[in-house]
C-alpha cells in the first residue's frame, strides 16, 4: 500500500501542471483570440472611454497575454478577482453554482449506475431474447437522442401536464455543512429537505444521465459477456460453485473497464450539464460557463474551467485507484 | 463388468455439438468403467474426444454441446449408485468439486486473476460445506496448499495468480481440487503446459496420492511416456470412439488396434541419428460427416471389406483387453 | 452464437422498427413546434411604450423665458443663445406640404417644424426665400472651428462621432443647440429639424422601431409601458380569483397578491452605480427613489420623487433640489432603517461619478460632482432671495424668490431634508431626464459606513471631512474606484430600499423576491388606491430561466403572471386558457418601444459617401418583409434618428418616407453616377443574433439587385465593436436603446459629426428679415 500512496502523491503533483496547462490554453483561446473585451464589459456601444480605460488598466488588458494570465491566476487564487460582467468575485460565483452542478452530477451518476449496470447485466443474461433486444435499442436511443429534445418532451409531460416537478429555484436548507444540500440533508437526517432536493433534481438528472445509461448498459453487456466467456468461468463450474458466486467473479472482472468508462462518464456529465441546467433552470457551473462565453466574461469562464478540470482530474485519480484495488495485476 | 467395485460406469454415451457448420458427432457411443482406486487413462490425439468424455461425466458440457443419450453412473461408495443423467442441476453441482474434481491443462485459465489463491481455495471449500465461510476457508487454505507441496504456503495464500509460476499455479489448482477430498480426480492433460521437471514433480505427487489415499484418477493425456508411468488401465480413443482398452503393460506389449500400433510407433524410442519418426498417414476425420463404418478405416493400412460398412463393436479379445476392429471381431471373443 | 439467434434477431428488428417510427413521429411533432432563440442582450425583452403621439410637446406656452446671453468666442464650442422677443406660438399648423430646403453652399437650410421654421447656416450665409406663414423662425448660426475639428476617421464611433463617421456642420450645429437649449418648446422644434435632417442625409439606414408587446394572463390589471423605468409593481393589481400555483421555491406561490415574472438573464448589479441595463433598472425603479420621476407611462412630464421642488439658475448651469423629508431607507439584511437627507442624495451621485463604472458617464459628462454641494433650507432661502433662481414647472416659468413660494408652485407642504445643489459644466436640457433614471436611486451614506468593513466606524469622520456634504471631494478618501471597490462589492450583494419594495431574498441566476416596503414614504398612495397600508402586490418574484421553451411552459402553467417570450412564439400562446377557468393569456401591442434598429454605412468610403447611393439602398430595403419575417410584425417604420415618443419625432416633415421601391432605387443609382458592379458591400452582424442574420440575408438579396456585390459576415460582439470603432468597415446592423428619455441621447451618439464650433448662437425671430440680419452678423 505504500506503493499506492506514492502513486497517489505522484498523481497529485501532476495536478498542478495540468491545471496550469488547461487554464492557460483556455485563457489563450478566450482572451487572446477575440478582440479586446473591455469595450464590451463597459457597456458595448455605450461604453464610455474612461470606463474602458479603467477596465483595461484594472485587468491588464494592454499587456502581453502571459502577464494577463499571471494576474488572472493570482487574482483568482487569492480570491480578489472580480468578474467585470457579473460583478462578483469569481470564487464566490463558483461557490454558489458548484453545489447545484455537484448535486445534478451526483444524482445523474447514481442513475447511470443504478439503471445502466443492471440493464446491462440483464441484457447479458438474457442474451438474444426480446428483453436483450429492447434494452439494446433503448441504449442506442440514449446515445442518439439529443438531450434538449428529451428534456422538452419530459418537461411537457411532467411539468405542463402533470405538475410533478418544478423548474425554478433550488432547495437550500438553512444549515450548511458541506454546502451541498443533498449531502447535508443526509448528514442531518433531514429527510424533508432531501425529498425536496430529489424532487427538484430527479428529472434533469435523469435527462442528463440518459446517454450515459445507454453507454453503460451496452458496455456492461459486452464486458459481462466477455467475462462470462473467460476461461476461469469454466473451472468455476467444474468446481461446482453456485451461479451467484460465478456472477460475482464475472462482475468483478467486468468492472475494470466499466470503472474506467464510469469515470469518463462523470466527466461527460460535467460537460453535458450546461444545456440541461439551462433548460431546467438550474443555476449551476455549466450554465454559468455558457453565459460567460456569451458575455465574453472569460475570467469567469476560465475560473469555471479550473474547477471543472480539478474535479475531472480528481475523478480520474479515484478511478485509477479503484483500478488498483480491483485488479491486482495493475502496477504503478 | 470389468470392475468389481466400479466408481464410474458409462454406457453408450453420445455427445453432439450443434454448430453452424453442422452437427459434430463428437462422442459416438462410448462405454467404459473406472474401478475404484485405479488410475484410468484416456489417450488419443487432440480432438479425439477425451476431454469431452471426461466432462460428460459430470454433465459439464455447455452449449452448443449436448449429451444426446447414454448412461452414466457414479458410485461414491460401493453399492451406492447415482444416475448422473437423472440428477437435477443443483444435485450435480454438489457433486462437482466435491465428489468428482477436475484439473485442467492450463492453470492460468483456471484461476480468476482478481482473486487470491487463498480465496480460490476457500470458496471451493466453503460452497461445499467443508468450511463454514470463506473467511474460515482462507485460514485453512495454507494447510491445503502445503498438502499440495506448495513451498511457503502461508504467503502463497495471499498471492494472486499472476504472482506465481506455472508450476505453482498448477499445485494451487491441485490443492483446490483435493481440498474437499474427492472420490474421483479427473486430470485433463495436467502437465502438458509445464516443463518436464515440474511435470515429473506433479506426477510423482499424484502417484503418492494414489498410493497413500487410494485416490481414483482419470488421467487424460496424449503423452505415451506418462501413460507408461502412471496408468493402470488405458483406453485409446479415436474420433470419438474407444478403439482399444487394456491394462497398461498389455497395451504396450501387445497393441492390437492399428491405430494403437501407430501411436506406439510414433513415440521415439531411441535417441540417435537416422531415426525417422513414424507418423500415421492421413488426418483426423471430419466429425460432421464422419466416415461410415469404422472411423479409422480411411487411414488404416489393414482396412478391408467390412471396415467402411459397419462399425466394429468393442469386444474383449483377451482378459480385460478390448478392441474395436473387424480384424479381431471375426475371431470371436466376448464383449 | 447460440441456436436461439434467429429468434433474437427478429425481436431486435421489431423493437428497432417500432422505436424508429416513434422517433420519426416525435421529430415531426417537434418540428411543428420549433422555437427561435430569444432576442439577445442588445434588445430588450418585452416592454411597451406609451401611445404618445408623434408631435407631443409639452404645453403651448405664452411666454418664453428670457435669459441673458453669455457670448464668448473661444476655440472650444460655445453655445450662446439670446432670446429677446417672444411671440405667440401657434398650437397647430397645417402643412401643405412642409417646407424643406436642404443645406447648400453659401445658403442656410430651412426646415418647417410643427410650430416654427428652423433656419440653420454658417455665419454670413443667405436665407433662401420662403414664406414663414406667421410662424416663428428659430435661427441657428455657426462658424466651424477648423483647427479644433478633427477629421472623422480620427474620432471614435458612438463616443465622439456617430458610427457612420458622417459629418454635416448644419446638423451638428442643430444638435448642439438642442443639447444646450433649456426652453423645452424651442428644444422640441430644433430636434424636429434634427430629425428631418437625419432622414435627408440617411447616414444610418433607419430600419425600424420596435413595437412593444406585452403578454400576460387576463387576471392581471393595470399594466402600462414606460421605456426606461419599467412598471411600478404596486400600481398593478390582479383579479382576486387568480389561481394559486406553487412555485416550488420555498413556500412561495403565484396568487392574487404575488406578481411573478418569468424572464431570463440576471441584473448586472444590485449596486445602481454599476448597473446599466433594463432588468436592473426595473428593479431599482421599484426599490428606490430618484430625484424626479415619470408617473406611470408618461415620458414627457417629470414629477417630484425625492425632490419635492427644483429650480435652476438663469443659464441652467446650477440646479437646486429640495429634498423630501421623512424618506426612510430599509436595510432588510440587518432589519435597520435609515433616514434620507440631502447629504445622502449628493453622496449617491458623487459616488456614481467616483466609482467610474458603466453608467457613470451620464453623471460625469454633465455634472461636476466635486463642485456640487448641499445646503440647509435657510441657506437656500438666502440664495433664492437674490432673485437669480428660476423655475419651469407646470404653468410657471419665471423667477422664484423664496422657498415657500417655490414649494407653493410645486404644491408641497410637508417636511424637507435639505437642499442639493448640482453644478453642471454646461447647461443641459436633459439633465432632469437623467436624474429620473433608476441608477441614480438614493443610497444612504450611513448604510455603507455601517456595514462595509473598510468603512466601519468612520461615518462621523467622513461627514466632518466633507463638512456634512458641502465638500464632497473629501469623500474620495473613503470611496475608491472600479470593480473591486468595497462599497460596490457590498451593495452588489446587499441592496437597500427606499421605494415601494425591497429585495427580500435572491439566488443568483435563479430567482429574486421583492417584498413590499413597510417603511415606504408614500404609503398614503396605497391607502388612496387600495384602502390599506400595503399594495395589492405584497410580493413580486422574478423567476429566471434562460431557455425560452421552458419559460413558455412556466407561463402556461400559471407559475408566472407574465414573461419574456420570443416574438415568434407569441402567437402560439395567445389565447391559451388556464384550465378550469376563463382566464386567458393576452398578447397586446402596448405602444412603441424607443429601441431602434439601423444599418450603419461607412460614409467616409465610397460608395457610401454618395448620399444618392444611401438613398437608393434605403429604397432597396424590404422593410415590411423584415418586420413580418424577423419580428413577427412587432416592428414599425422609422424615418430618422429619433423614435416615436421622443421630443422631435415628427413624421410629417421628413423629406423621404422610405419604403421598398426597387425601381426608384435603381433610378437613384443611375443618378448617383457610380457603377455598382465596382463595389462590394459587406454586411456585418454579431454572431448568434439570428434576427440580424436574417435581416442581413434579406438586405443582401435586394441590394444585390442594384448591381452591387453583397456579402454577409458575422463577427463576435466584442470583435464587431472593436472593428467598427473606426471607419474601416462597410456596413453593419445594430440597434440603440435609450439611456434616458431625451432626444440628445439619440441625436448625440447617432448623428453628431464631431464638429467643433468657434461660434454657435441661436435665437427666435418673427420675420425673415430679422432672421437674415442675425445670420449675416
């Protein structure tokens, strides 16, 4: 396990250059490629020259981009950087929007795991029957149906017709431990708030998860069948072990590629969130990044990229650690 | 009945494989007995049906294969007769790994790379009730491995398959298969994948078991040298049929069936220059459309009129020496 | 492969076929209800305008003010105005047709307006012969300061020159005269002339003016349209039977006493000193008070708000505002109440200038905040007694010599809380309109000093340093500039209210809840309107959602009373009935929105430097098609730089009423003498704005029939702004929304050509001979 610890530390160290690289590239594209945004920040056509000049000075816009980048990172990490478009400190906004996206992503992820994996296993066990065929078609739909189309359809059903969901606000209890109501309400056993959170997030999470469910179901089906055809399965039968024990072996073997893809899926959830968040009125990081792009608020956008990159790298690290836990052949 | 105290009796076993290409008549009416305490060997070329036959004993045949018909009886104790074909899935499961255990050719293919050796041993014991839980099983695993002559068994218990060499893995598999003290051990080419020195160790170990524990062993091999060392009774299979069965010395001294003779001649006896290895001309027949009559007749140098018309029955020519060949059937003899 | 494969194949095939059919049906249904993206930031959501007639001027006065002139002929622009005589102004006049003599070398231009004739020309020019039919003649004479006037390409679009880089000395003279004229009647005539010239020259192709359209449930009563302020929610009511619909936010529900708006975006800032957009201003109009304001939909008559009375010195460079007493500011974050006085008012305006954020130019361009001051009522009374202060309010135009007289004119008898004196750099007729803008809402100084960490405990000292507001420059020690300034950061999060509502809670980009303000100084208004101490709408909630389809669903569900719906979806929701009731969604055109749309020509470059070419292109523009296709019919013709509802708008005097007429366009091209095949016109618009993209495409299809090569290109908004700062483009499509309700807010940025004058004087005459005499001297 000492090797694992070393591995984790080595990986954590790589976070720093990765974060710098990612934010630098995004900053380059966002800040350098288009025109000087100061005029836009100052009010567009109505921008007053004085205000424009003040903004240029405050945000170092007339200096080379690497200097700009330096000031940006400094201000961002010291939490002094104020977005000229929203007027809030970038970290403040991230802090406000992060819990929404985290909750959405977590619940989506749970859907993917709880629906996708069983569907895949059933599909594998009932191979070539109509059940298998239906599940495979559903999975295909999952990756081909555009998210917004599905969202509108379900909103029409669950909101307009049935009124089961709401499209405004985000449930927030008066207390705060982690800042994420979903987790806080569990910690405090506040089931009422928990129910409210689920009620608000379940449909957007399901919509967001749908393509992922399709991918995971197909993947689980394939890896499960693959593992089912492994050599050692034969010997398990020869040893007279019961079916469930055989499935246990098979599932664990199938898990390795599944864990990888689940990790990638998580990143995909983060990326797919903007549209879902916008349609369902959830003020999350995804939606925030979208509006920052529209308003040329690249400071907020790069801040968002930083956080998302951090989350993504952490998830990948967890995936790699799980790898090592599941498969002893993996060495670092 | 050859055996006074048989442990396995097989009568007229037929096994087919239903493939896209057609129906493979893999086992074509095989009958034999294994006596308790003996080492019974099935020999033949690759694809002759030895493995399928051994798997059929516990109905370990998977789709697209199917046991078409036949009778298989298992006598866990003298006098107690179990009809294998009539057992439920759950009942046959209990027999596998407990009364009848297997060892296969490639130990890597037998072990799950994600679980430790100890876990493998433990689960084999736990699910047959030999121990109460896997945890307990792991505690006992070192003992089991020691019995299988595994060096440093305590650390091996915690090891994963990829951390062991081939020989160790096979010892682990042997340990697993013996942990529940089976009545019959079926070893399908157990040392083919290992080097000669390890092979010798393992075979000696099995011999020990046979002598000390009175273990009944069904050994499948194509290595005639091993046959000479290990076996009591040998059955030669060709193209899904038993063509000859005899006690081991009798078989070597007096091989009757043309195929057996060919096999004997194919084994190099001397090491020297200018020794040509003899081979049997022709190839193994297509079992979807097997040759009519005797399945060996296309390659048989002694073939004559009845050989392609009717299948020769397996009849006892001399004491416990059976052969299925028209050369001998005419001469009478008991079945 | 198993033997059951054949069975599985057909099962999969069946399942696929059925599901594909479902998809195709679903896509077809979806295509039938396609949506467009909502309008972008540069155009407002759904706002309406009042139905003010084209030529609404204030009152027909019998006497005009007489102010002494101050002539100075320096190199900077000077504006001088002398009115010696007054004559009766005729209320109505029939045009038959209106006279329009365009500028010509050596001659003055003559433009007939509703109540006068405007003559504008360089000193020494000749007035062409005309009959003034007894109407007064306003003469504007000018002399261009050639050294101080920079060439157009050296100026900055919107800032120091119009975006077309077009220059006409005549028009510029009129624009500046209008800017500095204080008499509202004279101003209105001057701006009418400006309007006519903007049509004659067509430096920008005036595409159209938005029609404001409201959509709301029929249980809502009393909505009205005010272009810059928005509605006061306490003046709107609902049918008591309006359905109760829970919102899913806490325990809030939409009912008869809760007014809910479903819209998109988020206010730029809760600090009025930073906010420069309509959403924020709508909120400030409801939570704050400004010195003056407009009542309901009026865009012309200013009424007292924080200021109970106001007056100015003779030439309009000093303005005095008597501040209302007993105005309370409510801090909901600490449940504290502050009392407003004149120092707070000056502090508010001073702070806007000091922070130098987006809307600050409206203060800093015109008001010298550091030279402004506050004074007590008795100090003010002393100034009044010197007879140098004048009032223009209601029917009264003249001197005022005592505070009691002043208050009597304004019909106010309640308590007061000091007087604010604002010093202007130059007289500016629109200064009151600016002070009606919601971003000037008052912030109590003590609120900031009590709560902003860097200022805690320094309130008394700050007051002393500034001598209680008499010397505002001293506050610079406490208040900084820019985005990171602490009071800005604080107010950005914790707004305070003096108005009918306060912000009770909000969640960024999710919702805002306003609650009626129990400390509102004008609670008697509610008593009068509703017979109770609170308005009908006790709560006002903004729901935010950036997706137009979702907004429509929320509105239909009854969770909102009204909402921001894209123009092309309005017909889909009109008449939608709330299940189980008789209430329906009403879609109503509610007036003309002063937001305008136009195409900018680069008039420095050929072919656009040729006015006939511009005219031709204006005739080659498919206006009706654009209004129908792009704006679902919610746009109307615009003939000049001023929109309907603004002083100066007069469609009866414009020389060219452009409509789509290709034949005429081709004639004009021929007349212009250019060969269109030699020119490529490139039409730019900002990426993502689908409306402008459609307009560009439509223009391309018609303009190219004149023989030009026309291409369309989209640029990102910041790039577009950057590339059009100088005359290095061809044409581009853009709009303009009002900052305050005054024609200078349009004529200045969109028509002024950057001319500096060494002489600029104007006066009113009754005979042409007098006029000529003035012009020749």
